[in-house]
C-alpha cells in the first residue's frame, strides 16, 4: 500500500486519538531523521514532539517562541531534543540546517502559506515532508462552549480560506490548485480524531515538496 493510499484511507484516523501519530507512523521517514518542530510547546510536547522522538527517534530542533513553554519542553525532554526559544523567522536566519520533516503547529494559515511555506521548502532534504496545522472545516471551529478562535481571529481565518481557496472547507483539489509546482498535497488528517470538541475542524495538512 502506498503512503498516499494509507493516508487517504484514514483521513480521520480511528486507531489513535492523535492524527499526528498516525502521520509519523505512515510517512516513509527513516529512524534518526532530522526534524524541525515549530510551535513545539503546545500541550508541552504532547501534540508533536513526543511522537517525533519516540516513534521516529528523530534529531529534533524544537522551536518555541514562548519562554515559559520552551522551559517546560527543556525540563520534560532534557538533552534528547534541541529546544530553541525563538520566533521561527529568526531561527531559520541563524541556522543552515536542513530537514527530512518540518512540522508547523501554528494555526495562522496566512503566515504559513504566504511566508513560511516558501522558506520551509528551501530547508527540506530531498523527499522531505511538511506537516502544518490547517483548518479543514472552518464552521466546526466555532462549535461548542469554547470556540477555538476569538471572533476576530475566526473572521481573519475565514477571509483567508475564502480568498485563497474559495471555500471555508477546502478540498485537497482546491488546496492543490493554489500551491506552487512541485508541492503536492498528500493528505488532510484530523488533528485529534474529533475527540476534543474545541479543536474540531482543525487538522494537519501533509505536503510533499
């Protein structure tokens, strides 16, 4: 079974609560690969970092802009990962590292598509992947007693989705049509398998560059 077929068959994976775990178990990445984990401090590493370390045995540069979260990451993971307290733009300016996998766990999509995706693409090793937080269904992010975004942020995200893809719930084909040549959508994977109502509608966009 191909990687793309495996991911397609589990767009909303039922095997795990974590869509990211499903991704790292499915993508053809070697143990000990080089990974850049941007926004690593969310849930103190439980969203992405723990799977990069324990499943892929990756060499991880974990970039977190919040000093308190960066400190918690260092306390939890010790010397098994390289924690850098910095914004991602400054980090990339000050390193020549290249990566097999780049994870962007910051759900501000215009920054990712307009600013970071081109920069990330130049830092990937051949055959590398980018996995980015992505709103695959904007309406679902506003459900429940504690919506994911403030009204202002929600309107900003909605405007971006409509402007960029022409839809508040863009399909793979719509996303692919707006990417530069050589960048391919492999899958859209539910972030937390719909088990956290506040995060409904938020997933991972898996790109092959």
